[in-house]
């Protein structure tokens, strides 16, 4: 069986992150600074997925105002499901 290497195919490849946090939940930097650092590092897209929890006042982190021709913010959040026998809290990353 042959393996397909996606990097051998034609088309653009984009650099991005779909799971990161700002100081609106448990990150250390404000949302605009987080985005600025990713953009400066050559990222094409970013989704700030702050923890949507009461402990953080249920933040909705919107960085859409930072969109440019070469940087795309994607709306997102980290949602949580209740405790199960396997974990105190389930983390669900919602993007788009």
C-alpha cells in the first residue's frame, strides 16, 4: 500500500492555530497581542478559543477586526461538558 503525502500535492498550504487562549481565560496576553504575535510569526489564520466558563465570565473572544489579506481570524471558543467518570471536565474546541 502506498502512502499519500499531502505535501506532494499541488495547492497552497497555510500555517495556523485553532486552539489557543488569551487573558480572557487562562492565557497571559490580551487577545489583540496574541493575534499580533501569531501574525508576526507568519501564521495565516488563528482561532482564539478561550474557555467559555463562569470562572472566566463566559468570554466570547472576537478578533475579527484584525483580519487582513494575509491573516484570517476564525471565531471559536472552548466549550465544556459536565463531569464524567473519566474526567472532571471535558474540553470541546468549537471553531468557525
